[in-house]
């Protein structure tokens, strides 16, 4: 789907997204375990980018669990950027796209992409993996989380709004392959089935460049 559609949808829902999803309470121990492994792998005193930071809830989580980190956020929705700046004043948050990140080469020790590749079809993952590799220092870490599966799902209503949005499911195999084609080594991945009211299975990939 086009960047304009994604941007417009998240601009529309930004305030309600921030209100309805203020923290990581919706994440299962499975996902939070992947974040904990990422924090351990990266170590202290790192500069870390939350790529597709949305309204900033993972920035606040990372600030709590890794207080020595210097945090940056980027998101293509200016509405989400405004919400993230409000809840994460300790972070530098700017507008930008995952496939054209507004940062210098090797600027970061690690990048988190938490449910931000979910509006990118599989054939767009390679460009994003290339940008993640470019902004990471050699040996840097990435953690991506996403809904697992194949195909696309149209979203016409979410967070109390009528929307025109498409979500693309990915697998750890396709995400891992995109990363490895760009020079990353996958260090861990995992998939769990849907639980509670979830429609989809959830997955993560941890990798190092
Ligand atoms: C489902 S939200 C997740 C936000 C946040 N990571 C969280 O977990 O709450 C997806 C976010 O990714 C952003 N996004 C999607 N595709 C993007 C892209 N290609 N470049 C930058 N941001 C993108 C959207 O604007 C939105 O804020």
C-alpha cells in the first residue's frame, strides 16, 4: 500500500491509538521476552532507534528497561510523531520512512521495528532491510515484530475510526531472508499462535549485521 495511505490512516487515529495503547500491557511475555533479549544483546550506553515508533509506547518501555540508552524515534505519520514526542520527551523523534531513514550511516547500535513493517508487502522488505543495515554500525542489532502468516488483510475500522488501511502478514522465514540478503545474521526468531482476542499469530526476528 502507498505511504500516503498509511500516513493518512495513522494521522487520523494517532490520538486514540495513544489513548488505547499507552504501554506494552497488550504484549505477551513472548514478545516482551524478545525485547528483553534485544536489551541484553545490545548492552548499556547504546544509541537505539525505534523505527516506526508510532505513539511512543516502546520508547517509554525501552527507557524504563534500558535507562542508559540514548533513544531516537522515527515514524512516517506526523500525528504519531506528535504523540511520541509527548510521551517520550527523553527521545529525539522525527518524521521519516523506513525505506529512506533520515539518519547518517552507522548512526545506531541497534534498531527496533515493532509492528512497523506490517503495512509493507513482502517485496518491500528488502529496501527496509537495506536501510536498517545502512544506519547500523557493523555488529549492530535489529529486532522486528509483526503478525505472522501470509497475504493481506484490509482494515476498514480501528481505534474508533473508519480507515483505508492494508496489513501484510510476514513469516520469520521471509523477514529473516530479507535481512540475511542484506548481510544480517539471524540470531533468534519465534512465532506463537494467536491468543485472547487476537486474529493473528505473532512473530519476531532478532538479527545482527
Ligand atoms: C501498528 S503501528 C506500531 C507503532 C509502534 N511501534 C507500537 O508498537 O505501538 C505501525 C506504525 O508504523 C508506522 N509505519 C508503517 N509503515 C511505515 C514506514 N514505511 N515508514 C515509517 N513508519 C511506518 C505507522 O505510521 C505507525 O505509526
